[in-house]
C-alpha cells in the first residue's frame, strides 16, 4: 500500500527517479513550496494542464510555490508516459473517477519475490518495477471483474540501465512472455526472449504500448497486437522470430504507431493484416525474409487500410533461408509488399537490396507511393500487378539519379499521382515473379 507523505516539516521535496516520482503523492498546506530534485534519468515535471513544467530533460531542481487555496495538482513526465504524480494542497474535494496515482511494486522484494506475484490482486493503477536479473516466468495481466470505468493503467518496467539488464526468458518451453487482456498495459525497458508463441501479446485492448523493449528469438512473434487499439511501440527491437517480429492484426481503426524500431532477422519484419490506421516511421527493417507487409487477409475484422509508412530504412530483406516457413502465397525478398487494402501511403523511405523494392498486388485501391529512394532491386524497384485502381507513383528515385526499373515499365508516368483517377492495367508478371523469387534456396 502506498502511504501519502504529508510535507509539513520542511521536507517538501519530490525525488525524480528512474522512472518514478518519490513520493508520487505529496500532501502540503496552501502556500507551501515543493522542490523536485532529479536524481537520475532524463525526465520532466510537467503539469497535466500545462500551467508549469521544467525546461528540458536534464535539469537539476525545480521549485514551485503551491496556491493559497485547496487544489489537486497532477503532473507527469513528457518522456515516460507511466510517470505520474500529484500534489494535494490542503483539502480539495475527492478526484473524479479514473484519476489515480500509480502504486509502485518492486520485484524482487519480500512482498513480491516474482513479477507474477506483483501482478496478483492487481489494482487498476500499478507500476511493477523489476530489478536486473533473468526471470523464468510467463505473465498474465488480465484481472477479472474490471469494468470500463476502472480505466486501468498497468506498467511492467525494468529498472536496469539497458533493456538487456532485465530479461524474461521462456527457456523455449513457455508459450507467452506477457499476455495483456485488459486496457492500459505497457511494458518498458526489458528483454523478452525464447517463448514458443509470442514475446508480448495484447488482445482486444485499448491504450497499450512498449518502449525500449527487446523481443528476440521467440518462436512465433515478438510483439503481437491482436484486435488492439490506441497503441505505441517506441524504440523497440524485434528480432529472430519465426513468423514476424511485429504483427498488428484485426482492428479496423487501430491507431497504432511504430516508431524508432529495429526489426531484423525475422521471417516477416512488420506484418499488418486487416489493420487500419497504422503508422510506421523512423524505423529500421533489415535482414528479414520480407520487410513490411500490409495485407488484407479476408479472415479478420476489416480490410487493411490507411497505413502510413515513412522515413524508414528498409534494407536487404531477402533472407531465402527463411523461405521454408513461409506460406506459398507470401513472398521472400520484398522491401514493402502491399496486398490488397485501401489508401496506404509509402513515402520518403530508403529501400535497398530486394527483389522488389515496393510491390503492390491484389485488389488494391488508392495507394500512394512517393518520394522513396530505391536501389539494388533484382526484379524491379516498383511493381504493381494492375489489379484495383487509383494506385499512383511519384518522385521515387535512384540515389544516383538514374531511372528506376518498374513493372510495368515507366510506371511513374503511366500511374503518376498528378494524373486523373486511373484503373490499373493488369500486369500479372509482378505477382508471378514476386512469389517465385525466393522459392529456390541458394
């Protein structure tokens, strides 16, 4: 249980730790001053209503005089969304439902020797701080009898200097590292490895996320969001998965952002199936069997639509050794493959070293491919099989200014984005060569 600290003895101080405020809830009298002292990490103290805040993330101390009237002053860290605090000035009325300060449970400790123990009897507002070490556990975050009004927020956070300092290890025998079946579950600053199905699996939830997480050598998928919305995957590493490093699936309006990711050495790098409103930006996708796949599978919630793939480095996703595990209708060697779907945008990426740099197949509608730099494509830099309509290409180029190889030839003129709405001309060689390219192992 968290006991609020009442600051009336001159100790009006909150210590900013890595990554929590101590204490997270401070009670003071009207007119008293509170000092925040940053002990470690890069953090801010920012009022929820933006009425005050520190400048930058590497400040030393910040002092604020509290108002002369009763008040409840909530604040947070702009860098780490799970860091929240509140100063109670005098005797304000109770907070509205849903306003909570997260309880902190530390693992290992006498009360919580394991991570799973810290998640037992889970309140709806909780941070589990995990000390460096290797933990052979499977975690289930799915407390019963919660309602939507509970608005849960649960953070599992490693407190090591690097994500590799805190490791969840499935030992090639446990199925899932972390399963989240309720809203508001985030995982931060740890490694999840060697699980037989998924490293981290969010299913049917909202407000989920991972930051500075390494998911490696998981037999199925590294990070899997299934029918999950309003999520963010920031600065994650997903490598060595036998199906996909990251998969987003079965959400008609996902509102998911993948940013700053490194996705490498997987069968499929990033796979989105029947997923809408996905952003993939400022990430590196390399050395997979296939790079980024946006696909309408027809068996999930809705057609894949509205993805925005931009400012990524996508290279050498051409590992034919992974071909044996792929279904027959999934290609090896494509940098970005869009199969069907609606209104995707692929722009300003660097895409190098593939069979097809960008390939579009199936009943595609309204995709835009603009401003990409493509090089070293064995079959074609750009390809469209001509099925569907309103697919356009513009401003894509070779790094040396040479003309791109496209299928059909001169596709950037034939299907320029400045042209009137066009229906594609069937060009079946794209699908045939795309699917056949990796069938013969070197």
